[in-house]
C-alpha cells in the first residue's frame, strides 16, 4: 500500500523532492508460489518480485489460465530502469550465485518467460521514464509482425533510495 512520507534534512530543500510515495513491505513475497527458494528470493530485486505478482494477477484478471499458455508463442515486454536494490543489497550482503540473476534487468522478463514457459520474445528495456510505454510499443510491434500470439507488457520502477530522485531534481529534470 502506498504511503506519503516527508523527506527530512537537506533532501527536502528542493520542492520536487519534498514528498514521496512509498510502498510498504516490498520485501514480503511468497517465493514457493513462484517455484523459488527463499534463498533465491532474498537476492531478487523487489521489482522482479512485484512483476511476478502483478503479471500473475494480470493473467487472472484476463481470465487466462497460465498452464493453458505454457509452450505458446506468448511474449513478455517490460520496462525497468531503476537499480536501487542492487546498490543497497551489494553493500549489505555477500553476493552469491543468485545475486546476478536477482538483479539483472534482462532477467526480469526472462524469469517470467521461463516460469510461465512462454516461448515468444522476452525483453526488458530501459529508456528511463518511457520504459513502460516503449515496452507496450514493442509488444504491439511483435504482435503485428507475428513474432508472438499474445503479449504481456508493462513496467516497474521501485524507488528504494532518494539519491537518484534528488540528483534529477538538482538537474531540474523533475516537474515541481
């Protein structure tokens, strides 16, 4: 659930970084539902966790049965451009075998394709603020070209640290 929060200290001096909307409990996840070990889930960027949950909900809301789509030419197109968790995790934990797969943008889409057993295109793209829009565009292009029969497109951007936002605000790249 989103929560409003005031930034305190020198970060709050810029009008564009005075407020933030934050999701609580981004670290909560049911790895067993997605066939993941707790150890692997620990090293996964919460953005990958959120994508898995939201993609599953999307299939449910569309009345699509995941098992019926297994082996299909369905594609995944995702916009993802924030790597806050990599920086936070890299400083706090000793990386192991799951660190790379849990934090690579490319794996965000590929993990879903593998888990759902979809054999169409599987793309993660970073075009900054337009990442999700570009993902939807690429999904439409792939459908039109016949590269896939069904496409799931979207984006994720969990901001876990204020540094990048503050930098963008200082560069006057954010609207007040």
